[in-house]
C-alpha cells in the first residue's frame, strides 16, 4: 500500500487565481510622477480564506482611493504580497502590509526580508494589518523593532467575535476624527509581545474569555486588549499595528477607514488634519475588486482499495 498522507479529506482550500477583469483595471506598481510626492507602498496579499474575508486586494485598492484624497500623496499598490519591480520601494515613505503572515508572509524569503530591512533603515514607516503582525519566532525580535509589537503563538490568541473598539486618550494623530465603534464578528489577534519603550496603545477592546487560548492570555481574564498601537522606533521611523480588518465589510466603518488612513499618513511623517484624513468612498467601492476564490470540493475518505496497485 502506498502512503496516503497526500490524500486530503473534506478540505476546502482556496486556490490561487489570476486577477479578475475588474482587478486588472487597478493600476499596479505605478511609480510617482513627481519625486516630491509622498510615496506609500501597499502590499496586498495573495488570495486567501473565504469570500469576504482576507480580501487583501480589495482592501488595498480601497485604501488607495482614501489616500489619494490627501494632496501630495502617491499610493503604489503591489499584488501577491510583493512587487515585481522592487524599485517601487525607492524613496518610499511608508510600507503597508496586508496579507497572510507567519510562515506564509510574502516577504519572509531572505532576499525580500533583506529588502524590507533596507527600507526600514531609511526611516520609512510601516503599517501592518490583521495577520501581518505575525512572523516566525526567528524573525520576531527584529520585526518587533520595526513595528513595536509582534504576535507569537507562545502568548498570543486569535479568533472572531463582536468587539467594541475604544480609541485611546493619548491625542495621537492617528486617532484624529476617529470615534469608538462596533465591529461585528471581525477577526482579531491579541496579547502581543510589545517593545519595552516607544509603544502607544491606540485601540483597545474587550475579549471573551473563550478567545483566550494560551496560559498567558488566560491569566489576564477580563482585561481589555490592545489591538491597535503606534510605535516610534529609536532610529526615527514610525509604525502602526492593527490586528482587525479580517472581514472586508469592516471597511464600511468610517472610523476604521479614517484610523488606518491617518495611521499611514502619520507613519509616512505627514501631518494629519485635526479632523482626520478624508476617506470618502462610493457604495460600489465596498464590493469592487474582490478576489475570485475557487474552493476544492470535499473529497470522500480514501479507501484501501483506492490506493492499492
């Protein structure tokens, strides 16, 4: 009998798909026409999860529309988590990562990691959303030095639940024009490893005890958890982490759009208006540029007869 470990039973796994005709209309890797403009690089991850979840391409294209409403800002978007032309990183003032992470992180490969290290060394900002706050343990300390926080499986927990998000009282520019809001059944990561200094909590929310999966997380029962923070690196760079935005529908919440847009501007060392950045979008923008997600059908369990020769 041959080994049957390769036979997958009852799995529904998303398959990589080419860009849809609509997505092909989104300008990708188009550099700034004027070097004086503030360039923001948006790294949109590959196809992942179910429809309506992990819509990285659609989320980044929506953020491009928001960022373009601030004069002098030039967002540059790359699909599949990494640009074909790495020259778009030249003179970038901030990088936004919105993708699957951990071992799946698109820029985990050594040459790409080195490129990110070089970009961070220029003082460029970094904004990481949802799973992008996680990297493997071997890279965790360096990554924490860039973002100010990192999710690790030894203490971290994750899950889906309704959360009421309360902005902090720090007066941080990323919170300009942002109010408390409810995010129904979005996905969250919490109980991060944070840097010893330079971190400012921006958003906290209550976590159900059923969502506390590690001994360390369980030891903090009842504590509101930080799911959004700002960080000022010792070398002068800025960063924002936000662990929500699993559901694409959460971008309908104006305070979330404004918070992330503010965050990107602040990370790029731009002034944020006292009322917050403009983030007007049309209704069709919330359903545009969604991934084509193809799923395998459930397979019956393999029988001995099926694998005998």
